[in-house]
């Protein structure tokens, strides 16, 4: 059975919606997708470091549309692990675990890996939105999940997907 390493933030958890909302509260105007596309998150959102260290940031992330149902199907057909580089933010692991229990209760805690670097992860397929994780991936298939920060970049050796329906077509 093939193993999938599935990222959380930006793949099943909608970090951008959370950042847009918090940034709008701080600055009184919601940024547009055109304003942020192709730019690093830390360049777009001046208070991003503050947000990432606030209690509740990771616990209250919205679920990316279509992910729950398709992740369930993937879980039934593959050896699926949630893999998140969560250690930089002290509140993140506990909040992420509670978030997963609420939104993806079919994934047991034994199938969750919180790490500092994903270089140690061994899988056949990795689905992630950051090149820093996919660039070191040694498995057979890297899948780049489109988010504004990577939307203009060449996917390189990775397959690019724009939504969960595309992942379903590719892997189911």
C-alpha cells in the first residue's frame, strides 16, 4: 500500500482565509487575491508572526473546501499520514491535534507527525503547498497544492493541483 504524507496548513486547513480575516481586522481592509498572488506570506501580512503565535490561530482555521470527503477516501485506500512542520510555533501541535480530531476524526493520532523539518519523512506521495518541503522529498510523487504564495512558480518536478477535486482525479 502506498504511503501519503499530507500537509495540513494550506492543504486541508485554510491559512489564507485566517490571515485575510486577521489582517482585515488590524488594517480595516481585506486584501485581494491579486494583491497577494506570487508573494511570500511574510511580505503580504505584516503581522503574520504575531498571528502565528496567538492562542487559537491554528485551532480555528477553516477547512479547505472538498478536503474532508476526499481525505476520507484517500485514508481508506492509502497509508495516509498527516505531516506538519509544527514545532516552530509552541501552541501549534496541541491546537492542530484538536483541529484534526474535530474535522478529520477518522485519522487516529498514530497517523499524525508533527516535526520541525519534513526531510525525515518517508512516503511515496507528498502533498504540500511549500517547495521547502517538496524539494527534499525523496518519494516518487510530489504534489504541489496551489496557494497564492506558490501560484506563479513553476511546479518543477512536482505535479500541481488547484483543488481537492484534482487530487481525487489524480489519486482516486
